[in-house]
C-alpha cells in the first residue's frame, strides 16, 4: 500500500434481487414490501439485511415470537459480520470468503425459522 494509493478488500452484494429471492420472508421483515430502498440508502444486500434484522430485533415492535426467534440468530450474525470485517481489514480474503458462506448459511436457517412462524 502506497502513501497515497490505498488498497481495500471489501465485501458487498452484487444483486439485491438475489437477496430478495433467497430470503423472501427476512427481506420483507427487514425492508417491507417496497421495490426500492429509500433515497440515499446504501442498498439492501446481505450485510444490510443482517444489520436491519438486528435493529428490528432490538428496537421494532414485532410479535413476541418473531422477536424471540430473531434474538440469538441476529446476535450470531453480528459476530460473524465482525469476523468478516476483521478478516477484510487484515487483507485475508480466503477467510473472508469462508465467512461469507457461513453468513449465507445462517441466513438460510433464519429464513426457515421465520417462515415457520408466519
């Protein structure tokens, strides 16, 4: 890394539509039914989905069953995202790649759990 030129390793979601299709109930729970995010929003990708679910679990007026079902999984998602960010900061893309699959698997499990409650 140069003095002026910075090198970054980052993770982002390429297609919001892929997120909407893979986790439809979580997507609706997090973002509602709007087709587009609010003006100026960062998008509605995997990391944003996990963050909004965490915020909703903590602060939103959700049914008790759903709020409780989200509690432990969103805490686990948060910890996994911290691991991802740490590995990205350390320029360890191989480990970050592994974590990305783990995050998706965790969201798959949470989607099944929430779908069974709705």
